[in-house]
C-alpha cells in the first residue's frame, strides 16, 4: 500500500467509524463482542472435550472402545473422542514378507526434491503488481473496493492411505487407520520447496499494465509434504470399521493431526480461550460506553429541538424577550452593504454559524435558522449545530 493510499483510506475509515457520534463504531464493537462470545463458547467446549479425551496407545484401543463398536456402522453415541500418539506410515496390504516392498510403493514422491511423502500439498500463487492506470480512481473509496493481493492461482493436494502405529512397534501388527474425509483442520506439513518464478513479459505487457490496474509479474510455487515416519498426535472420533480401528476428524475440535502433545494442545487452547474471553469483555465494555454516549447525545439533541419547537409554536407575546444589543439599534443607512444580513437586509451580521463559520445573518435571523428542524447555513447549506458572536477589534 503506497503512502497516498494510506492518506486517503485512514481518514475515510475514521470518518465512517466516528459518524453518528460513534454509533457505528459502537455497533461494530458490539458485533465483535458477540462473535467473541460464540468463539469463546466453541473454544471452551473444544478444550473440555480434549481434556476429557483419554490418551491411549494404538494397541490399547480395543480395550478402550466397547465391543459393540466393532461393527461396520456406529451411531453417534457409540463413537468416542480419543488422543493417540504414534508414528505415521503408509497403509500396506498383504503378508508380512511383502510389507517393506509395498510400503515403498504406496508412498508419494516429491517432483522437486524427491522426498517420500504421505501427503503432498502444492500451491501456486500469482503475485500481482498494482498500477495507477488512466481509468483508475485514486480516492479511498476506490481503494476499498480493490481486490486483495496476492491472488491464488492453483491449489491441489495428493495423499495415500496411511496409518498410525506405536513408536515402539516396528511392524504394523496394531495400527490405526486415519480417515481424512471431511478434515478441515490444518495439517502439520513440512515445506520442502519454495520458489518465486518471474513471468516473462509478452508483447502485450505494456498495454496490460496501462489499461488494467493489476497484472501478474511472478508465480510463487510452494510444496509441502507429510513424510512417513513422523511422530504425530491424532485427536478425533475413534470407531471400528469392519474390525479395524479408524479415527476421523471432529469438526468441533481445532486439531486433528498435530505435532503437539495433548498437554501442549490443552495449554494452547487455554491461552486462546483466555485471550478471546478478555478481548470480548473489553470490546463489550467499549461498545456499551460508546453506544451510551451516542444515545445520550441523541437524547439531549432531541430534547433541545423539542424545546425550541415548543418555543417557536408559542404566541409572540408569550416568547421570552431577547436582549437588544448595540449593533441591532443601528440605522440601515449606517451599515455598509457588505455587512447587512442576507435574510432581513436590515440589521448587521453578527454571529458565525458552527461549524462552517459563515457570518451572514443578524442575531435574530440566526436564531430563527437555528430553531428549524434541520438547520442549515443559508450560504453553503451545510448542517449547523449553533452560532457564536464574533467580535471585531
């Protein structure tokens, strides 16, 4: 973001936030507090689930899960959240003599580094360059409507079936199948390739840069893998599928496969919960104060206008007498033409309207203008809040 964009956007955001006596800012903070409350509830529920989940080894799963779960289909009340720590390996089929050969054939290979992997995630992100074209607006409104940079070009993932085995067991006599269907949690992948490739300019690059505000100048190619033999912690719903233990992700939990242990997960979630709780409390208090201030200002403004409207509706003889000042007793012939009131054209201009600052009316006409429902300056038609007497030395 360039410095002209900053100078245009920040005042615009400040004006929007402080409009209506800060009511928009208060409503925004209130919505943030409500969102923080929902986030705190979900994070606390996830923390309690992980605390209550038993941490077992792969070989102890059959003794933990009841016997009636040893079915091809299980109901929701028969599934249980567990925490399992072990080593990830490719899933193999066949006899023990061919396990090693099949294990090598069931893994993926990185095209860039040649590393073995169970999961390969590759993303290609285009880097765009902004340009102030002939047809591009330069104010803050145009900047807020621009699309964010960089833009995603391509994102794909490949994986092979893999299992979790005990760290102390070299063979896969006892294993836990990892079901990745529907898993949305972040995966503990390792970056093995990261390169920025420039895009060669074409004969139409000049026209593209001239007439389009954004054009690609580079491509970031990133490859991440999950190597076999890595120690991970799986937290999710465990059940038996055709007699084979299987774990799948729980959408209510922020973790599925992680490098952290159960204690580290609990500590991390506890810190996150504390930050969300106090952040929601602070936003709620600020929103209550700002909205209360805006409501008080609106109430006082309504009472003032109601009082002025009542005074305006009274008969002339019942209105309070206004003090006569020296400048109002002058004769019309003694006042220069440039100093006459633009409304009555008989008295001298005295007060200045707030906030425009125009001195165009006498005191009586200025009071009449201020008593209107929507008072505006007679010259610039800007809404006014009042007037003040101007003294010339």
